[in-house]
C-alpha cells in the first residue's frame, strides 16, 4: 500500500465513523429508525462517495432499498452536499429527508422503496449512457434481502446478456431482513456463484474494509457489469448494540445511543 | 365515417411507431418476447439500435423503461395487455407513474378479443391503469386513431397506457378525424338515448345505432378513446336530457369506461339511467371472437336489445344485420 493510499483509507475510515455518528443522532431524535443500515453500510457509502470517484450530477446513483437513505444523508452532509443542520429534520413531518426515500429526495438519481426494483432502473440509466457514448458510471446499491425478489434476477440476466458495463452493484450482505436473519428465512447463497453464472464480474469483500472495497471498485469495466458483495454486520462493530435487539428497525434506548456515540468518539482518529 | 364492412389497414401501430422513431431520435421501443405480435418487428428490422428485446421479464422491462425515461428518452413498452399491466403493477406504479415519466405502455389483445382464455384476456387493464395518478388511459378503435395516437402520446409529457387490437385494423374514420388526448367525439346525434363506446366496441355501437335508427329509435353515439382523463364536457352534452345512457366496452364493467362515465355523471349530478355493458364482473374463457362476444353479451344485438328495452317501445327489438365475413374486410362483432 502506498502512503497516498494509506492517507485515503484513513480519510474514508473517518468518513465512515462520521456517517455512523450522524445516523445515530438522527435516529435518536425519534428513538427508533433505520440505524442498522448505517452501521452495516457506512464503509460502502464512504467508498462510493468519499474519494472523488463519484461525480455528483454526472455519474448515477440508484438507491434500491429506500430505507438506507439515512446513510446517504449522513455522507452527503459530511461532504457538504446538504447542510448538517438539515439532518435534524430526518423523518419529521414535511421534511425533505424522509425515512424512506422518494421522488422528493435530494441528489439521488433513482430511489426505490418497493424492494427489488433498483437494478432494472439502473440498467435503464446505464443503457442510455452507453447509447450516448458517455463514460458516466451507474452505481446501484442493493441489500441482500432483495435477492429474494424475482425482478433482481430478471435484471441480472439482462445485464449479463447485454454486457452492460460502467455499471457497479454494491451489495450490502448483512444477512438481515425484517423477520430475522436471511439464512433463517430462506437460502440466497451462494451469491458469488449465482451472479458469476449470470455473466457478472464478482468481487467478494469484507464490507467494513475500505482498502478491499476500493480495490474491488477499481475492477469495473465498460463491457461487463460488476457486483461487489460486501459482507457486513448489521450492528457494525458497535459494542453497545446488544444481540437481542432488532437492528433492522432499532428502538434506540438512551444508554445504547450514548454507548454508540462514545465508542465512535473513541475511534475517531 | 365509413360504412361497414370496413376496409382493413395492416399493422398501423407498428408503422406509426417506426415513422415516429425515424423523426425523433429519443424514441425507444422495448418488447418482451412478442415482437411480431406487437408489430414491433417493423421498428426492430429498420432501426435495430432503437429496439430492445428484454425477454419474458415484464417487471424488468418496466424498470428499464423507467430508467431510460429518467435519462431523457421516450420509451414504448409492448406486450399483450395482461402482461403490461396486471403482471407488473407495482413496477408501473413506482418506476413510471409516480415519477411521471415518459413511458408509453402498449397493451395488445384487449378484453375478449384474445381467444386465449383468462390468462391472455385483459379485462381489467383499464381499471388498473386508471387508478394510477398521472396515468393517461387510451382505448383505440381504428386505423386513423391508432396512427394519430402514437404521435400524440409521444408528445404528451407523462405516462400513457394505450390498448389496441393488433394486426388487421378497421378503417372507420376518414382522414379528417382528429384524435386528441383531450377529446371524445359525438359521432351521431339522436334524441332518445345515448351510447358511449371505446375501442373495439365502436364498430358494434355504430351498427346498433344505425339499426335502431331504421326502426325509429334515434340514439346519440359518442366515441370515447381517452378513458382518462375523460372528456366530461362532450359526454355530458351528448347525454343531455335523454332518457338513458348505455356504455359499452370490451372490458370489465368495473373500473373502465362505464365507471368513468358513471363518476362523471355523479360528480355533475346528472340523474339519467345508466346501463353498463361489458364483462359483468366475470372472467371469460377460451374461444373464438364470435363465440365469446355472443356468450358474454358484448355484441351488436345485445346493444340493440338493451336500448330497445330501455326505450319502452312496443314489439320485438330489431335484429342486428347479418355480418357476412368477407375476406379482407372488417365486420363488427
């Protein structure tokens, strides 16, 4: 690793820390919300947006699971795209920062709340970029629970067959869905073999390791779609979040909030 | 307006789409493994870069169309009406209707024009599409309407659902007929009652009105190709103070043209008896067009009988003219 890469990695680690910090404060206001999503996907969002790879207003970002939008608000505030004070309105009546993203949501090119739909839309955006000979990249964020929706595989088959390039899927594989762990509900594995057999380039990484995520994102090609299967933990590494709570939609007791915040302060370097 | 049996035009939708795409480089066409059946082989063969076969994956097709429209394209998606509406309803709602995008959804083989039974018969497609905010719903009758509608829906900003028969299309209207996304047409004036029809039922309604007129019952006839937003003004002016209204549609009586007319009348406090002809809240079955339209009471004779009963005139209702099947011509069912 070069020293420049080390600096970048450190910066993105800091950004991930701040994403978790903002998300915790946002959820703490109402006392419940989608905090686990920020804990599991902080490094993924930091890597997409935090290193000048993503050109806002040119490249495309598709958020398939709309309830992950809290992670986007946090990273956008940290990058100066939205005001930090605005984060306090998260989920409030009339706020632009809705808890599940919509057509009103700022800056994101395509939002879905009904799960399993984002990849198809992302392919539409990527096809137009290809047709117009633009080198703009389309990033589609997916969650692993969405692998249970049939439309995902319709879209995967299409993108593989049509060699849709400049298309990167970031899959938060945190093994969590509303009714419990995914492998308890059904079997979606082996994910890497499935996507590979559909004609995709596949990278499987530790989703909390910024160096691994960055390396995987550099694999993108212009004639083959890329999926990065980011293995994550929905509680991240937060000691204050007990195993017993439902992290998908967490009820945030004050002592858990303070536990998370002090661990994040401790780790901020 | 011409007389039946009508001359036939071949594949007017496919031809019009090709013409449109030649003029407008932003027009794209998506299909789901029914290319010839949706007349899109015409654009595929001539402008292959503007045609994408998504395969049998309608949900994905709608999602891709939404993405392309978001990036500035006008996207026509094509399949049979059952598959472009019922099969992918949430996708249409979220990826097309809610963001109000330029996706034009085309559904072929409306109602019981398909011999394929309930799996292939779009009897609720207008109801489903009409319920979606931002969606315009069009049910087309003839060659001139189809040809003009393709250009009109492309020009319209926002999603449209367009249902039409495929292949051999009757030429009912002459070149002076003007299709507009805002207008119904008061085709025939009469004082005793009013028939309102759309799509495939228009030739049947014309035949019924003529037969009844010869028997002394004078009805108004409205052609209502745009079921949403419905042209309330033309419809209510045609209904006026007449004794009864009959709507007739190749669709369930729930949620389509009959419902739209009923809602318009209720909203304006028009208290005229209304008979809604169409599928009476039932699925149909496989069979020939003649058999199905007879069994599910959608033909010319049913229209004549309904109007005659309502008129209070004595004696037997007149008989629908016997339709000779002439090769290369179109006769109403």
